[in-house]
């Protein structure tokens, strides 16, 4: 079996006058990844903002965190949580999970939009998305999801992993500057 090359052999002038070297180094690909990064970050930041202020999209004003609402407890104890893990989720619902969830949404959203800490954001965001995916248990016939294997939680996790793996923070973000920081150079997992 022959390995696929990491670069495409092209001559200048080929492909509409552009030389192509690899998928994630072309200007168009970098910009598309930057847009994916910013949009994905905004999903997490918006979840924080909507749950904090109750803007009426997924959280009514009466259930806003600033009005005494319980963002994670509300979800963990809701009818949306089904399946064999329901008792586990009910047991962990607490003010602590509210704080952790809200801090996670804020930190992931801001970091991903800025293009910094993408590895940490990908790991944390993927864990949160997997917990939420399992909470909504889409494997039964009466599941709310239209696809039992791949729903929006999985897509969001994959988007986080993709932008981290392809250094999408370097385009239209602070990723390049972030990588030059002494602490990030010392602890590479912070990239």
C-alpha cells in the first residue's frame, strides 16, 4: 500500500494560477478553518451568555443564572436526560456543576474565538459534549435525536478537535503569538 503524499506536486500556474502545497496551508483553507473556529467558539460563548442572562433562545429570563436559575441542574434534572445514565446525571446536579459548566462554556468560547489554548479547549469541550450526548441517550426508538450515532454534540466536538489539530488559531486569531509565550513553550499542551 502506498502512502499518500503530504503535499501535492504542482507547477506554478496550475490550479487557476495558484501553487497548492497542502490542504491546511492554502489561504482559502486557513480562512475556512478560521471561520469554523470562530463559529464554533461562538456556539460555546453564546450558550454561556444565553444561560447567564436568559435571552429567551434556550433559556427564558426567569431561568437565567443571574436570576437564580441553575444552568446545569436544570438540564441534568430535565426530561431531556434519559437512558441508563439518568441516575448518575441526577446525582451530580449541583451548584458546583452549574459553576463548572458556565466556566467551561465561557472559557472554551473565548479561547476558541481568540485562537488560543485550542488543545485544552478541544479536550474540555469534547468531554462536555460527550457528557451531554450521553445524557440525551439517542439509542432508543423513542429518542429525540434523528440520528442515534452522530448528532450536534459529536459535530461540535469534532469541530473543536479539527481547529486544534490544524492550528486554526494562527489565522485571524492570536494563536501564533500565544505559541511564542514562554509558558506555552514550556508546557506545549497549552497550545
